[in-house]
């Protein structure tokens, strides 16, 4: 799913989950989870692609760009 490698993927191939707080992850709900952004407190229900779109400010993903997250947070 993720084509860009933002972090060393050895630990987790979906590292941006660390930047949101997962509130609800329904069993059998596919990749959709209810999560709250740690930076702007926005609550979103969606898959990891929406987490990415929100934090990385990717448009056309049906989710608002984050106002609090800075790219420098994940640059090592
Ligand atoms: Zn946010």
C-alpha cells in the first residue's frame, strides 16, 4: 500500500500510526480505524492511507490536511 518509505521500515511498515491515537479498530473492519490526530486532535475514520494523507497533506484523499503536524517530526 505505501510506496514511499519515510522511515526505516524494519519495525513497522506503517509508522504513521504512531502519530495518531487509535480510538477504535473494529474486528473485521478491514483497514478502517477511528483515530485522532495527536497534533490537531482531528478525529477521522479511515484507513492508513487517510492517516498518510492527513499528516503528509496529500490532497484528493477525502481527508483534511493536518494543521499541526510538521514533516520534520518524522525526518531522522
Ligand atoms: Zn492532524
